[in-house]
C-alpha cells in the first residue's frame, strides 16, 4: 500500500491535534507534526500518546510561524534525516486570534502580529514545501481559514486584525492554486 505523507502545523492542540490523530491512526501514513517547541514535554505529550496505525509513523519538527527559517530548516531535516522526498498534503493550521476590536481602535502592533502568523506564516510554509508538494504531481496545500476572513460574505464581528489577516491568506492561497499546476491549494473554513 502507498504511504501518504502529511505535514501539519500547530499539530499539538485543537484542530491540528485532531487532524494529526486521524491521519496517524490510519495505516501507511507518515505524519509530520510541526510544533513551536518539540523539546517541550508539554508541547508534545499529547502527540506521543496518539494511536499509530499499521505502517504509520509520527515525526516531530520545529516550525514556529513567526520564524522565517523554521519551515525551510524542517524540510531540510525531513530530507536529510528521514529520507522524505515528497509531501502529499501540507496543512497550514497554526494561527492566532489574540485581539478583538473594530478598525478604528485596532492597534497596529496587533495587525502586524496577526499578519505575521496568519498570513505570512502559511506563505513561508508554502515556499519551504512547494518543491516537495510538486514532487508528488498532485500535492495539496490547505490553509485553515475562517468565514470571518470572507470579503464576499462579511461577518459583523469586531475582529479587524484576525479577519483581515485571514482574508489576505485566502487571497494568497488562491494565487498559489493558479500559479502551481501540480498543486491544489485551498483555504478551508472548518466552522
């Protein structure tokens, strides 16, 4: 049976942990769980207790969405130490929603913080993984988004920093889809 390789950021809690658990429990999957600090016992305890399907394995890597180099370093490690030459699915799941407020009072540092993690983090991740996604001939790059990031169906919520950072990553995700023939790129709104 063919092995499927997944890379999931924010894999140690919430939706990321749930996705990691589902894919890892299936047979013949390699799940690369990306966390901010893989050396922290608290950070990885939930991952190490997951059920592992027959022929499946878990690999922990460090990817902090604020880092411009972590994703590229993780890819190099996956290639050098684990022999990974392709990624079937990359899920950019890491994100923040640390401030709620209307545009008129949203501090610029909150806008920057949300854009750094929610917009630039997935772009940096894609740039680091694009060659491995293309190596599969049908790689998939998913970004966890939100209905709050929709311009067409704007929600009446005072979350300017969060919503605009997600709207921007939705645009980038769509651009990736059209710019890379061998990669399907979709922003998901889990609800």
